[in-house]
């Protein structure tokens, strides 16, 4: 098992015998249906369909999709019951952890370099009022590479080092998240995805014109300061006039990234279809990263609270469900298996989470007990540990 693999989500109808599960799958009652590492058989797939799973994560090996195991080899074993084909999950979990760790190191390394490159790019803008488009495109390429792992990249954004250079980290993160949200929505062509990333990287470039003591002020801003900060999308839009290389969709995306579908945003309070689809995606990516990042002027919140906020803003008509719903769904799935802290101070593992219909959130504690915290008044997840 030295092959490298990535974890890819498959819908049930896409599964076939011989694929290897990339996650432990639980039944709604919290019992294990199949462990991560299981080589799927027809019976396993039937079982997953029976439990109405809408999709599972599968390991895709670099040498090609699948496991390197031949499904027929499994069948030679006589179509044994699923339990007999469950592979020792400790072995696979250890193997998976090693691979993930290698991927994390690579991600953090590329991430660190691209943040430095953006710092250089923005410094040139600040000092020389010039946009180095060649450098910018190399940053877009790097961000596309970072977001290749899909929604899993969001977990790594929380582990990537953040420093006082919040604006550069945030801009790269919004580029990554915008690419992920756009891909999940299926609404953008590849060339538009590239523009989405570019707009994400540039969305707050107008803040370079805002005095630092206002931008990073601790405590609330007065009316004049708030007005000044809220001009940053318009400042960027005017700046782009000097650079024909920046496509119209990127200019509009940046100008409107604080506008909302219900007209409650700024600077122009445009609503609905008047807002460019790129701006709608940037709005979601911006809120998610701003909430989950450590900032100079405020503490970060857990991805769980950010998720609640985006869902509430989608229900109230600020965000388009077309873009927010697939992102929220995938985000829930990627948090499964992570260790979390509850508001009573206890720590456990999130083993199952369903937000459709009656919400179920199963936490497994160190004594082996699994409880649905939705049935426990006042208990809620407040922090992601790892
Ligand atoms: Fe902004």
C-alpha cells in the first residue's frame, strides 16, 4: 500500500466492485456499516443503497481509479459476507494518515510560497500602482493546484500557518474556496473557473488604499471609518481600468463581492441577477474564510458556526442556494471523522452528521459511547480540534 491516492466522492450509482472506500461509513444509528479501506463488492454497494447513502468517499490511486485489486479476485473468495471482507481498519487508517501527512506538507509548502508571491504582487501595487499580470497568473496557477484536492483543501486551510499578513492569506484562501464552490456548483466553464480564482485573489485589493489603523482597528469603526472601508470594492474597480488584462467578469466579481441577492450589501446595494455569478461565489468564500480565520481585530469561529451563518444567509435570501448548498453539503462531509470540542468542554469524534430534514450529529467519546448531540439540549460543537 505504498501507492499515493486521493479521496474522491462517488455517488452510489457510480460505485462498482473493486473500488476501495476512503472513509468509514456509518448507519444512521451510528453503527459501522463499512470501514475505510474496504474493497467494495456488489453486496457492499447494495447495502449502501439500502441505507440510502447518497455518496461515499473512495480512494483514487495515481495509477488509475481503484485499488489495484481485481474485483474478480475478491469474488474468487466466494462472495463472502461483507464483514469477512472488511480489511483491518487500523492498518488502513495508519496508511491513510501517512499519505495525508505527506500531502499536507506539500500543500503547506506551496501555500507558503504563493502567499509570499502575492505579498510581492500587492507591494508592487501599493508602491508603484502597477499590477504585475505575469506574476498574478503564476499565482492563479498555484491556487488552482492547491484547490485540486477539492473540498479537502478547506481542512488544510485551517492548519496552514497564518500570521499578521492576514490580507495575503485571506486573498489566497478566497481564491481556493471560490474555485471549490464554483466547481461544486457545476455552473462555470473551465475558463470561467480561472477568472473565479483570479477574482478571489484580487477581491480585497482595494483595501491596500485603506489606512492600516482603520483596516485593523480593534473594536468597532465609526461612521466615517465604516464608509471608508466599504469603498474598497469600488477602489479596486477603478484601479482595474488601467489594466485591460483583467477580464470584465473579474472586475464585476470584485466590485460586487459584498453585494447580496436581497440588495442588503454594499457599495451599490445591487440585488439578484444584477450581481455577477462570480461575485455571488466570492461572497460565500469571503464570509467562510473571514469567519474561520484568526484576524488581528477578532477571534476566529469554528467551521460549524460559519456553516450555520452561510446556511442562515441562504435561507434569508442573501446567498444563492445554487452556490451555497453544494458547498455546505460537502463541507459537512469533510468534517466527519475530525475531533471536536463541545460547549461543555468535552472532546469527541464527529462520526455522522446529517443536516437535511431532522438534524443528526453523532459524536463518539473516548469511552466508546456515541451520542446524538441534537437530542441533548444545549450541547453543541464549538471548535474543531484536528
Ligand atoms: Fe472585501
